């Protein structure tokens, strides 16, 4: 199966005849090759032969308001053996920069290769040249040199707050701030301990009580002052 994925990864980089010949060498017949090619061209509806995991991810992204930024692309394949789940790439909206800025995916079990722990994992790798083009095309290099951003940390204190965390992050970033989001549930004390260690300016607290009262707390880590903000 790993060899087939490597071939699929080369689909847009080699001639069609060579692509089909390589698949035939892996004992695939004409009908199977035609079905694979049709699927990778997007001719198979999303609801037919797509994993439940991918459908769930697309639905979550839709709920978070990212639907217009996401494109299901069945031709995207990672040829590396350790990928064993959903893979993805991130692109710039500027047509001048049409190469992927980031690429990554899920690789559960990769840690086991290098140590004793077998843990779920997902990662992404940036491209230095494409990222440079992105910053240049959008005029961000100059901004980076002159901006004095406020750094926010938004921990996950209550799992039910995830959707609100995304929206708060989006607003803060639009205002020119740097936002670090928590990846897993964390107590308030651990959250503040992390913020102190990383010299973070402000922490957004939105737990069970805040959700009930439809508000969140913005805590200044230097002064200790807290502002209550309505959701």
C-alpha cells in the first residue's frame, strides 16, 4: 500500500501513461486504476467513498466558520510511509504565490519509532521560500518590523468553549495581536503558570461559569487587572 501512495503522490508530476504503468506494476487492473483516477479528479461525490473522520472534520470546520477557506482535494496524497490519516496543505489567496505554504497531516505511531511512547500526533511543516513570498506579496515584512503586538493566551478550561475560543482568537488577531490557543483542557492555575513562564501579556479565561453568564475574562498578567467582556 505504501508503494501505491508514493505513486499517487506523483500523479501530477508524471505523464498519465507512466502513472498507469506504475500502478499496473503494483498489480492493479484497468478498472481499479480508472476508479482511482476518477476519485483523485474529484468525480466521486464527497458522501460516497470518503472516511467518516474526514466528514466530521469538514463539519467541525464549517461550524467554526471556516467553510469558505476549506477545499476538499482528493488528489492530495503524502508519499511518506508514516502518514496514516488526514493530510492537508495551506495555500495563499494571492495567485502570484500558487505553491503550498505549509504541508502536513496525521502520523499516529511516529513517536514509537524514536522512543517508547506511541501517541497520537499531527504536524505541519512550512516552506521558507513560499512563506517569504507570502509576507512580501501582502506587505507584511515591514509590519513585522514595526509592530509591537500584545500576546494573548486562550487556554481550554471548558471543552464547550472551543467555538467561542476560535471566534475570540479571530477577533484579537484582526486587531493586530498575537494569539496562542491551548491544545488540550487545562486548569486555570496551570494556564496562568504557563502564561507566566512564557511571558505572555494577557490571558483569556472562559470556563463553565463564564459560559453560563455569556462572558469571558481578560487578565493582564503584569498588573493583575481583569476586564469582563460580553460574548
